[in-house]
């Protein structure tokens, strides 16, 4: 199965990934589609959160990783992250505000914080690092079939460059479950 790269992917994305991780390839040779989960995620925020005023729905907040100008023919693997804004700081504050009261935030925060303190040039490298970390936190025994960042030529898979946004449900990030259920996340999804 070929899946698109995602920024802290949705629960449905991880459900598909974990169904058979050794068979999954992450597509990097597609033309980079704008306004997708490749560089954004949706997290749940508490009702009393100050961040809730910026939410797209009553209890969620969309976080976007800004990218340098990407034209319609630029490959996903070549998309660079922009650091003109302090987005890393904003995302980390949002994550702390949204999840600090969850059972596993204190256990996992130190594993995720480095992604918001150092700069990574390419979006695909940033997403891959987060993905590997999330997999290790929720299921140490899952073999990551990630050696095949895909140049998926002549593929016959579930995903053929179609818009996957509707396929991933409401898009809520896997972090919602990870911080709530910890290592049991792999069972819950």
C-alpha cells in the first residue's frame, strides 16, 4: 500500500499503516498538493483553551507547517520547510495546551520536543522523523517498513494520487490517542 506523507497523521492513516507496516510505502515522488495533511494536522483542544478561539471546529485546531514556495510540479520529497515564522514554538505551545492534562503527555513530551527545537530542511524528513518517533512510542514491537520511502512506479495500490483527505475521517491527529492511551494506542486504533 502506498500512503502519502503526513504531519502527525490521523488515526485512520495510522490504522492503515499498522494493518501491515512492512508493506507500506510513503509516496514522495508525487507533485506536492497544497492544503493537505502532508504539512498540517488537526489536534483536539479543551473547551477552556485559549487556543480554542482559533479552531476550525468547536474542539479542534489545525496546525500547519509552513513550506517554502512549492509550485504545482514540485515533488513532495523536494518541499522545504520555511522558518520565517516561529511556527515551531507556536505548535509546541499548542501541543502543551491541548495535551498537558492527558495521562501520557509527561512521558512522551521529551521525545517530541526536539522536533520543535531544531530546524529540518525538508518536510519529508521532518514527517518521517515524527512518524518513526510516534510508532516507537505507541508500539515498540512494530517493524517500520520505512526503508522504502517510495519511488512508487507502476504501482497498483489503494492510493493512486487521489485526494486522500476524505479517506482519513475527520483527520484528528494520532496524538489525541497517543497522549490518552500511551502504549495501548496500537490496540485502540
